[in-house]
C-alpha cells in the first residue's frame, strides 16, 4: 500500500509540475512576467509560511537568510521569470521538455564549480543530453524579427539557474530542512520581484479565468507541489524522488495538447527522449555502476 501511495504521489507531482507551464502560458500575456511570478511566489510563500512556523523552522530561516535569498533568486525569481517571459511566445510543451535538461546543467555546474568528478558515462550523458536540447530547439533558434531564439535562450538560462541553485543548496544548505529552504526561497523571491512587478503591473486586471490560473499556479503548482515533493523525499529518498524529472515533460506536453490546443511534434518527442537518456546517464541512473551508486546514496 505504501509503495502504491508513493507512486501515486510521484505521478501526481509530475502532473502538477507539468501543468505549471500551461498555466504560465495562459497567464503571462495578461500579467506580464514580473507581475505573474510575483503573484506565484508571493502566494506560495503565504501558503508555506504557516506550515514552517508550525514546525518551528522560522528561526533557521532567519539565521541563514543570506544563503536562502541567493537560492530564492536562482531557484525561483530568475528561472520562473525567464520561463514566464518565454511562454508568451513558446508552447508550454516545449518549455516542459526544455526543463528536463536541468539535471544536466546541475551536473555540469558541479563539475566546474564544486570540482565533482565526471565518469565517462556522465560525460557521454552530458553530450547526449545537450544534443537533445539542440534537436528540440533547432528550428526555433532564429534571432530575426519574429524568431523564437531569445525565448529559447531564456528557457536554457532558466535551467542553468536551476543547476546553480541545486549545487549552492548542496554546498551551503544541506543541513537546513527542505521545507525551510522552499518557504524562505519563495519569500525572498517575492521581495526581490516586488519593485519590478509594481513597475510593470498591468493597467487593466485580467478576467476570472486568468486569476484562477494564477491561484492554481501559486497554491497547487508551487506551495502544494513543494510539500508533496519534500514528503516524497522523506519517504523514498532524494535519489528516487528526482525521478519525477522524467515524467514532467510527458505531462507538460499532454496538458498543452489537451487543454492548450498545442501540437506535439516528432521533434519534441525525439528531443525529449534524447535529453532524458542523457540525464539518466549523467546522473548514474542507468548502467550497473549507476545503479550501485544510486543504491549507495539511498543508504
């Protein structure tokens, strides 16, 4: 029963995070990137703060405020805003697939910054994964008028920012409770984005449907999703919980096609498959040595 519940939570989390790209796609044109993400992280912080206070974690958040503010910038404020801006042009399914390259950037940043060693399989995985990114974005990398080159670069910049945040958290915040990291990072992201949101606030507020998308993005795709993710980490460990990465692109494409009227192309499917295979190689999730490494980390 417990294994079934864990699997159900994993699939639910992937579905929720996959939906976030469509919700941003729907709300970004009406609010603009800064205002939308200010609402996303601000409401999420309001949802998470009472939970953190109930668990007695506010003191830790105050003590590590500088490091948590950096994570708030690199893991929320910057990447969320880049995605929100890119999704005024790009399909939600494309952004969800591009997001699957985040672990590749995390591995590369770990090698360049933390001097983590890369095995031959990991190097092959990085090369393969980034080749998948090239396949995915090949026909969109035009910087001419009307081209999608800059939005594509924004998606890549967002995934790189996630990679920096993951390694910084590992190095400086590994002893801090995950809920404290999630809550404080949303709070600091909201503080950072507030001046930009006020400066770009839309003169006319959108209708009810857009507001519902914003609330769902903040409460469900951010606040609830973080809670679900950290509960999974506590029950099955980070090595297994991170497998949600492989399901998010699938749900991102499905939500975009079903509710957003987007077209799933063979290029997206091939790009997704190559990126995920490269991610699995780079993170030691396939192959005999990789399986032993994952089991060791789980113990």
